[in-house]
């Protein structure tokens, strides 16, 4: 979609998510999942999900750090041309 704030009349799809205590929600830009390595392979959603599942029990700050470290390792310092941003929301139990 159109980046928020770019056009005042832009319309966006809204989504409601019900979170239970202990749930964590990760929001990230497409720059993370579309980060490429030297073979032009994308980092991908599946790899991101695997990282999140394996990091069960870590703090949100640790998870973000781990995600960005894995993207960096995957891309082997190949210059990326898209922004990479992420936010984590964790509902304490």
C-alpha cells in the first residue's frame, strides 16, 4: 500500500487483531522479507517466522536484535535498497 502520511486522501485497509496475554505481534516493512543475498534469494516470510518461533521467551528487544542480525548475516553485507524497520508489541500475561 501507500506509505502512511504520503497522501492525505489515501485509504488503507484496517485489520483487527485480538491478542491474548502472552501474545506477541511483529510488524515489519517489506525491506526485511525482501532482503536479498548474493544469489538474489529473498530472506522471506518463512525464514522470519522460523526465527520468531525459535526465539520464544526472549524479550522484544532481543527478538528485534536477533531478526536484524539474521538479515545481516543472510545478506552477507550485500547493499540493500529498501528500508528495514520493525516493531514488536507484546501483551504481558
